[in-house]
C-alpha cells in the first residue's frame, strides 16, 4: 500500500511506497514513480548576459529552465535546463545538463549491484521526462 497523506510519511517507514528522508529527498519505489503524473509548474528563459546585450554578430543561445511537480504529497519535483535549437528546419527545446529533483529511489535486491545511485536516478528521471509533452508547455509558458 502506498501512502499519499503527508502526515503518514516519516523517515523510518521504508515499507511504504514513498517517505521523506533526512536529506530532504523523497524516497519512492521505482514502480510507484513510473505511475506518477507530473504537472507543469513554471518555465522561463535565462536572462542574456549583460555584456552581450549591446554587441552584434555574437553567437548566442536561448536557454532556460522548467519545473514540474506531482499532485501527491509529499510533492515530487523535477526540473531541468533546456536550450532552444534550430535543427532540420525546426525549432525545438532540448534538455541540457542533469535533472534537478527531490526524488531518490529505494534500492531493492535487484538493484544492489547498481554502484552509481545518482546515475540510476538520472536514468529513471530521463525516462519520465521522455513521457512528458514538455516542449509545447514551455513554448506556451514563455511566450505568454
């Protein structure tokens, strides 16, 4: 059974699907996480560096960030940086860099050989992002 009530979640309760930990990450079971739906919270473009504002003929990139949250408690949060790229006569947002999150996973006996826990977390988060239609949401949000 998975807890979804914040008052029921505590650090010692590892038998449940998710629990808050000492490092403020929310530990969840991987199978539980695969079914969590994320909602767009906020996106913005990074400000152009001051020194580039008045120069011409300078190669530049349009970059920004986005944040997505779950609708369960404790709230799961994922965010990442993006870059607007023009490829194949199309503009598209491309995720750049690592994903920022408050999520950690319980490492069951099948995952005990996983030596790079952070790498494992990033792969699971990447898989989740691939399921989200985030390009359109970012475009809508930053062009309002």
